[in-house]
């Protein structure tokens, strides 16, 4: 099956620093990648959708200057949390969709747990 | 607005059967997904329904009624490893997934 990797799996950083999270589709070309965040015992919240080679589409309420998304190739998307603060601490999950699949299934990465001190 | 409802928590016994319901109201419909999520891990795909009826896959089955905006996930021969959260998600007219809050399933010996 299709595999999506995320790196790092866990990161602890100081307030004010920036953190980059990578999402890679390992055995397929992901025309579309999605970034979610999830708070404990809550559902996934879509942050943004990115298509390879174009600017990401952010959901309402998500600051695009704070959460920088780059989808430079069909196998890599990055999320950079700029000037992180404790309230940015969360579980960040990416998913990827392969173009042309019959039912638009999304394949999820293992997630990145960000803790901002 | 768009809304996905599913029970917050359910408890069942090892070896038994459990049905997790999901009702939805969304802008358009391009399929309904069920995902399993263990604590601290990303969701894993279980099933997809786009037409009415029952889809069976091993111990897991998923049912859809589009006219009623209703789906259920049926888990048979429950095992302790089935303890997890089960997420219902609907793909809307923009091909975006709308997520339910998840149902935490607790399996007791």
C-alpha cells in the first residue's frame, strides 16, 4: 500500500523558534497533500491543502504567515511553524492523495508531536 | 453548516460485536470513510462507501444510507487490539474530508 512518512516524529523547541516538519510520499506521487492538527481527544482539523507547484489553500482561521507550507515536488511537502508558541503545541498530521485514484483515498503520515516550551 | 455526529465512547466485550453509528450533514457527498486511530498515532484507513449498502472486509463492515445521511461501522469478533478511536469522515463537494470527533472504543476481556 501507499506509504507516507513524516519527520520528525517528535520535536521539542523553545518559544520563538521555528520548526520544520517534512511529509513524504514514499512509493507514489502525491498530487495533493493535506496538513492537519489534532488536539487531545479532538478530531482532526484541516489546516491547509497544497497541490504540487502551487500555493497552499489555508482553512479559515489558520495563519498562513505562521504556518508556511511548501509543496515543491510530487513527493515532498513541508510545514514550517514560525515563531512557535506554547499554544502551537499539538499533533500535526499530513496526508497525501494520489492523483487518479478511484475514491480519492488519503494516506496518512505517522504524525509529528510538537511541544513548545 | 457541515456536521458529523458519532458517539463519544463505547464499551464492548472481547469476542462480541459492536456497531458504531455516524450521521452526517454536509455540502455535497463524495464518499464516507472510516478510519481507526490508536492513541498517539495517525489514522489508518478502514473502509470507504460511496453507494448505499454494506461493504464487508474481514471482521469489519461498513454500511451507508445516503438518503438518511447515515453510516455504521460493524466490528465482529472483537479483539483487545481493536481498542482505539474510530473516525467517520465525509468527503464533501469540494473533495475535502469533514471529520467526526471520533468514537473511543474500549474492549474489555
